C-alpha cells in the first residue's frame, strides 16, 4: 500500500512541484496519474522510490516512511519496486539480455535462477527472441518493453512507470498498456503517469488528475 | 558467504575487464605510478646499502697514530709496545715510514713521483684496533694518543663512517618527506584515473543506483581497479629500481674492488617488496575510494 499525506515538494530553485497531496493506493490497484507536463506527475512518482524526498508531509510505502529512510536503506526499498523511467535509461553497451540481468547482479540469485528470471521477464514482454540484440537495434515500442522487462525481473509488488507510452504510435502504446494491465491482473500494484487522456479512457480504473502540483480530482472506478 | 565471495569475484573480474579494455592508458598509468613509486623505493634501497656499509665499517674501530717524522724509530717501537699492553687495545700494526714509501712506490703510476721526492716525507704509523667498541673509548684513546710524546696526530678512522651515518639519517628524513609527497601524488593519480573510468560508466552507475544497487556494490569494481593499478605501479617501480641498482652495481663493484671489498648495493628484501606492493595497492585503493565516494555523493538526490 502506498499512502501520501499532505505531501509537498519544493525544489531548491523555489519551484513548488507538489502542494499538499494526499491519497492512498490500495494493494493490487491500477492507478493512472494524469496532467499536463509540469503538473508534478514525475515528481510524485520519484518520491515513492526515494529518488526525491518530500519537503513536507509523509510518503508511506508498505508502512515505511520512505522520505525518512537512511541512504543505506534506500537500495533495499528500490529492489522491491519496479521502475520504468521516462527516458528508459537502457544501457546501450550491452545486449537486451544483459540489460534485464542488471537488477539481478546485485540481488542474491544463483546464476541459473537469474538466467531463468531474465528469460521469463523477456517472455512476458514478448522480447524473448531479441535477447542477443543491442537495445539500439530495437524499435521504440520494443525499447519500452525492454525497460518494463528490467523493471519486473525482480518480481516487484509495485510497478511504477513514468510516461511509458510517450513517443509511441497508438498501436504500440496500446500494446504497452496491455502489458501493464496484464501485470496488474496477477496482483501487481501499478502506477502509471501519462498526459494522454485518450488512452486512459479505455480503462475503467481510478485516475488522479494533477495540475500545478495539486490534486484536481479523482475519477473512474476507485 | 558464498554469494559474498561471488560478488567480490564478479567485481574483481569487472575491474580486470575495465583495466584491460584500455591497455595503452592502463600501461601509461602503471608507468606514471611506477616512476612515482620508484623514487622513494630506489632511495630506500640506496640508503639500506649505505647503512650496511657504515655499520660494517663501524664494527672495526681504529685509530691511526701518525708519528712526527723527526721521531726515532725506537720511540715508535716503545709506543707500540706500550699500547699492546693496554687492555683497551686489541691489536697494533706498525707501518714504518720505509714500508709506507715502498707501498706508495708499488702503487702504479706513483713510482716516478716518489723518486722525485728525494727524502721520505711519510711518518711512521701505528694502526690501533680497539678491543671494546664504543665511541667513547675510541675518542678517549685517540685524545690520549694525540698528546703522547712524538705523536703528530691521532685520527679515528671510523669518523667517516659516523659522518656517513649522520648523512644517512638526513637522507632518510628527506626520503620520508619525498615519499609522503609522492604518496599524495599517487592518490591523486588514482583519484583522477578512476574519475575518468566513472565518467565513461556514468549511465551504468546511475541506472544501477536507481534500481537498487548499494553504494558498496557500485564502489567495489572501482576499488579493485584502484588496487590493480597500484599493484601494477609497484611492479613497474620494482623493475625500475632493480634495473637502476644493477646498473649502479657495475660501477660500485669496481669502486669496492679498489678498497678490497666485494660490497654491492643490495636489492629490496622480500618483506620490502611485499611492503611496497601493499602500500602502492593501498594508495590506489584509497584514491579510488575517494573518487567513487565523491561521485556517489554528487549524484545522490536531495
């Protein structure tokens, strides 16, 4: 469970990205966060893995106040989260397979178990045939799927994606969303940020609308 | 425990790969570190050699007693006899002025000079070896002998050895200072090379950190890299020192032969070699640690 209470985030320049946000995400929920670019979606998502810390208020993830975590505890928090970054952050100096292997290198898995998990993750996003390829050789949609495979290889209970359909054509975007819905169906808590309202409308699910760092309202099945 | 070992093995392998991937740069680095290390290591080896020399000379403390040239040979004989009875004296060797002239004549190239002299300018000499060593006895005896009738001058032969020892202490201090400065330089070199490595692997570090790698995990390959670079530097330094000593020893051998000695400058002992490797590796590690810690702090989000 993820719970925000009265969370504000002010950046050193004085820009206020989030203002007094409060909401709760139940286990197993699929939640969309929408708003124009600059509304604070990315900042909100970055608070959960403690990439940013709130200026005030508390962010609880599975009962842990992540804003107050010691630096040494943060890696262990992040290992339980699947993160898909806005700019994907793929490594182009290694194969698709090795990109997905990265999170398993520093968590304790036997090489055999790690290999099995990498294949399983690639299989789920439909990239099993491309494991020897370099990410640069993949299409935009395939690169996004690779980013998802890396996020889920550690089998996180919470999957967080920032604009995963940006820069994709409508068909590829639909495919990507289907993958997230699929993970949600097997019990993974999914948080998606997107500015594409047309896409959100296809799903009967809860939507948080942000504008200038404030919660404008909620809609959809809660 | 097994997974801990595996993590370290992987980190070491990654470090070795990174190192070998840029052969030319790694080689130049090892050379730079090696030169920086060779200076204090070589100085240390030289000082060790000098110390061996000065302690060996100090073991045989002698006083040379030069008689006045106008003293009768009997007076010299009497003084020698008296000294032989002195409990402080171990041995007395008398070199008469005739013997001294003869040996000078035998020395190649000087025969003409000697014959041109006309009269013998050399004094009778007593070489007194002291039984109980100790600077005090030696100085006391020399002073007594200096005042004895017929004696022109009594000279402690170990004096030069003492001066050498004093010089060596100065050298040692200078060496410690040089070593200290170069150690700082070494850390700086390691810091910078690791910094460059980090910058080429920025993406990997950033992503690893974002998806749950601990700082220790990220640091590890770089620490090993620093260690490997330090060790390579030590290897180069040992090679340089060995070569320099070998070269010096060809000259030293010739010089020592003229003193009837088989003295050679010794190479560093096994313990010193290991010590050098440990220090170099440790300094490389330290530079790497400072570099990667600094970088991790920089990318740490607020």
